[in-house]
């Protein structure tokens, strides 16, 4: 017999006599935040546990003097429908707008004057005609190379993404077999692929590369339009996300490390943190694959060792603050130089005078541990080659941020290693960009994984799922 207060706590708001369902989400990155919101929106009582002092995972901000700095430049595309849903859900869409139409300035440091600037852009025409004019006028490829790119794009469009054989091949060999020169790979395929896959073509799974190019460039005319945050990422993925979680009734506990997860005989779960054990109906593990491996109870996966076989890939970000404006565009990509992509972060960082540029260097295995002095000696002259206005400009600050395990490595064969949301242990689910979303390690993949984990959990708990974001409908 319980008193009135206790009885009320054991009833769910969905209807009289229906027991409360409780869940723990371990990990406060985009996957964990998404899973927590999706569960709470269905009336589940959710606790979100995050070991760091903030939310956002590997897409976060920090303070450096008067600047608010993103650990790395993150962008998304119009085809990233789940991440766009996430922005809507945390009321952040206006803070990370999309381009009206794809337009990427590409500077070639080795080209002769007058030919250094090219653009990758689209028209408002049906696929694949939307890229026709942009490709035809792209100066960084010869006429013959542009024609061969068009034929390769059509062959790529014909690939069946459901064919598991694609995952066993590397993208570089496929491109070579379809007539793509080393210059075409550098000036087009890797220009896009390195930034989205975090790997050069020869190191990337054909399956993942085909998914990127088919979805981003060959599915819808506007699919590749680029969006990025005009505010620090922490404002979106920590500040607004925490506000949304609070409003949804999620209990968020930061600086809280989970020490173990184990099942009860009655089907519930014990989640242990220092000084406390949470007994719940469902657990979503939304942590990196190695951490997930260490927390998984025996028998949860047929081959748990496969999680340790999923490699990682680094991203290096170089931050330069000049005493004057040196770049008149929000971003550009570069060829003929170690520099990959450069973004103007002046306004987002709160810088009052001068200009702050962030260089995003993906697949940076050779430089991820290089001393700052060596990177400064290498990259400042490269920026002078690309941007004449930097010559004579004062460098007020130069620093780097390193994410040594920024993403999973999209190598051939990685597809068979990526598990789905469901495990063999009822009530235990997996989320994270590294799970089997079909996408490379992007913010889109992370959000999709959180929705998939919530969908599986809600189905098992008998809770409504009609509020969940529908990938297929969005596509």
C-alpha cells in the first residue's frame, strides 16, 4: 500500500494506471541529446548522463581570452534532414542558416593570375543539369577532365547503395577505373570527399563515398546547399539543447561518468555512477565505440570486438587572428596547397577588430601531433599565397585544436563493423555517428542514430513513435 504521492509518481501522464517508463541515455553529444528528446517527447522519464562539463560531444565551443572558439568548423547540407530537424527542435534554425544556392569559391594557389578562382555552384535546374553550367565553367579542370567527371557522376548515380559489395571497394580505385585523373580527384572528388568523409578517396569505402555524392549532389538540386552556425556551436549544442531538454523534462547530469551497466532479472537495468545506481527500463549508449565496448554487458552483441576494429580519423583545426580584414568571403576551399577549407569566424567568435580565420584540415594524420611552431611556419606562408591581403597583416594569435579521434575511419569494410541501434540485450540500445546509419561520421549521422535508438526503445516500451522524425518522408 502506498500513499497518494507515491501512487501519483508511479502513474504516467498518458493515462490512469499506466506505469511510468524510465530511461537513461549515456552520452550528451548530438546522438544522446536526440535520443533523450525523442524519448521524453513520448512521455518517458529520461536521465541524460554526460561525463564532460557540457553537452555537444565533439561539436563544442570554449573560451580563449575574449574569443569564443569552436573546436572545429562544422557544416551541414540541405540534404541533412535529421540535423535540420534537430535545429528546429532546439529552436536554433535561424542561427545556422543555409545558402540560398550552393556556391563554393575554390582558390588554386598554383594557377596563373586570372585563373586562380573557380566556383562550384548549382543552378535551379533538375538533377543532373543543376551542376552542368558550374562544371562546364570550372577552371581547375580541363575540358576533357570535366567531360569525364560528368560520365563518372552518372555511373555513380547508377550504383545501388544497398549493395554490400560497395563497402569492400575503395573509392579511389573506382574513380581511376572510371577515367578520373589525379587532378580531377584533387580538384573535385577529394575537395568534397575529404571534408565529408574525413578520408582521401583511396582510403574511403566506395559505399560511403557513393552515399555522399549520390545524396549530396545527385538526389535533389538543392541537396548540397551548405549551412553553418553563425554563432558558437556551444550556443546550439549546449545552450539551446540544454534548454530543450529541460523543457522536455529530461534530467541532465554533467560531469557524471557511468561505471557499469547491468541487467536485472526482471528485465530492468542498473546504471551505476559514483555514489548512485539508477534502475530504469531502457538504456541508450550514445558514446564512442570504444567506450561503448567497455560498458556493454556480456552477450549484448554477437561480435563486440568489432567495435574495436572501427578505426578513427583525426581533424586538425588551425586558428589565425589577424589585425585587419584579409578575406571578403565567408569561406573558400583551396587547391595546390596544404590548406583545405578556410572559414571566417570573426562574427561568431565575438572578435571586435581584425579578422579570425579557421582552417579545417581533415584526414590530418601526418600533422595531428605537429608542434604549433611547425604548423605556424607552414600555414602562415600558405595563407599569404592564397590571400594577398594577409601579406603585411599582423598575426595577433595563432593556435590549434586537435581532435585525434574526430570521426570513425570510413575505410573499406567498415560497414560490416557498424552495429544497428538494437542489441541482443532487451532494453539496451546503441547510438552514435559510428553506428549503422548509412552515413559517414557527420552531425547528420549522429542525429539519425539517436532517433533510431529512441524508435527501437519506444517500440519495446509500447510508447508512441508517431512524433519521431521520419527519414524516408523527409527524403
